[in-house]
């Protein structure tokens, strides 16, 4: 599989996982911050969904080789990098080692993805 397809699939999978994670946690009532910090968590979830949508748009566009999607994909990767770093810190504060490891791995994978995309830019741009 070409590097472009791998990068696209990574964005799509992570975007879907983010949406699924939040839908599951909200639906099952596992977000206590709605009681203690309603504005903070609501806006956080909105930002997470915007990141998910950007990842899906960028990933699907990259996979199907749509013109000018490279820039959307790069922005979505930047959004993802921010959220995986912030999430690592959040779960570290909670003492949840398993989730810290999950988000640390996602941080590393995202950094690798961004590095490869930038270093192999000519393979990604369709403009």
C-alpha cells in the first residue's frame, strides 16, 4: 500500500475512533465533567468532533486522490496532534496508565505520520 493510502487510512480510522469514543462515553453517562465543568467539556467535545470531521474529510479525500485535500489533511493532523498530547496529560492526571500509553502511542504515530507527509510532500500533493 502506498504511503498516501496508509496516511489516509490512519486519518480515517482515528477520526472514526474519536467519534465512537465520545458517542459511547456520552451515551453511557461516563462524562462526569458535564456536572462539574459543563462548558469546558461541551466545547472540548465540539473540538474533538471538528477534529474527527477534518480527519475524515482529509483522509477520504487523500485516499480518493481529490485535488487540494493535502492541506486539509495537514490541518487535521495538526488538530490531532494537539488533542492526543492534551489527552495524554488528561489521563496522566487521572492516573490512568493504560490510557496514557494509548495516547502516547497515538502521539508517536501522529508525529511519524506528519514527518512522513512533510518529507514526502510531492507524493501527497495533487495540485
